[in-house]
């Protein structure tokens, strides 16, 4: 079974009907139904970008278990800091580093994202980050 990892762009596009990738996100969500896993940094970013109206759907997804939020930074800070350093020229955000780290520790990961930088990032050194993008 795949580990579906949600990035902020996917979550925002899913809950904001005016987002340019909304239709794509809805189609991806139907084809790859929850549960989705994400990290606290992504959740925080999505909450901020969604604003008051969109937060309700995101929080409901959390309460229902459709969106599972884990905190990889506490136990994986060295690996995450290494990723931030390695991709400093992209630049990589903390949220992106946490998502990449999730792909290194979860079985059969697939990142749902609107962020093309995930095509540049590498996991376990040189492996491509498996992701779905628009």
C-alpha cells in the first residue's frame, strides 16, 4: 500500500476552489483517496495559505483521520537539516525538507504536490522523489 504524502500546495488547491490547480487536486484526491500523511510544517503552511474559510475543511480532514499529521523534525532533525543544506540553492523550505524526509522513512511514498521543486529534490542521496504534480 502506498504512503500518500500531502504537500501544502496540494492541500490548498484541494480546499480553495479559486486555486488554479483545484480541478487537478480534486481528480488526484479521487484517484488517491485518504488517508494522506503530512507534517506539522506543511499543515501550518496550508493553514496560513487557506485563510479562515479554507481552514475548516483542512481541520475536518484532520479530525476524521483523512489527514494524518506527524512530527518528523523531532526525531529526524539531523537528516532534515542535511536536506536543507544540500538543497539550499533551490531553496528548500523546512516543510519541503520534512516531506522529502517522510519519503525516506515511509513505505512506498508518493507525494501529492503542486511544487515542481520536488522534481529537483532527491531522497536517500540520488533517488527521485516519487510525486504527482500538475
